[in-house]
């Protein structure tokens, strides 16, 4: 009887831990290292980059990308404000939250290796959620590869 109670207690703890871990993974599918690599490949992570053409900020985010990500906003801003998209995309933390939101929606195994990792997130970021199985531009992919190689040993 004691064995059964102990086993049930362990089972409850394991279920709680697994539920908690899956929640964390779902909340932030992209690691900090991978976010940095996507930022580097997109703009050399230049904090002075603002809106040019149809893209804004260090991650070079479009309005559609931001919208698909759930329209995250800076504190005190409204998603319906005309400046909400640019304000968020030009803010490093809000832009990173936008990337996380986009990956929650479109995260998938783009390269067919059986895992969803930074290479997939980088492809999704550059090519979109429906185009990530296409060829990633060489210069962008090279920057991603160099950044990942540089960060080897860190969780990517």
C-alpha cells in the first residue's frame, strides 16, 4: 500500500513537471541564442535600424508578421493604434516577443530533420510560416550558420 501511495505521488509530480515544461516551451519556442542569431542575420542587430519600406526594427518585421504574431504592444499602447506596429517592431523586447508569437503560430520542421530548432525558426522568420521549406537566401543562411557555430555549446 505504501508503495502504491509513493508511486502515485511520484506520478503526480512527474505530470506536473511535464505540464510545466511544456508550457514554458510553448510560451517561448525560440531560445535567446537563436533570437540573437536571427537578429544578427536580419540587421546585424543594429539598434538604430528603424522602419524602411515595409519592414521595421532589428528583426526587420513586417506588419503582417506582427499581426500574425498576435499584435504584441509596448506597455500602455493599444494594438489598434496606428503606431503600435512600428513602436513594437522598433523595440528590441517587443520585437523579440513578436518573433516568439510568430513561432508559436507557425513553428514547424522546415528542413525535414525531425526536430524544430533554430535553423527552422530562422527559415520561418525569413520566408514566412508557409514558405519555410523553400531555399533560404545564401547570405542570411550563412549569417545564421556562423552565429550558431559561434554559439556552439550554448542551447540554440
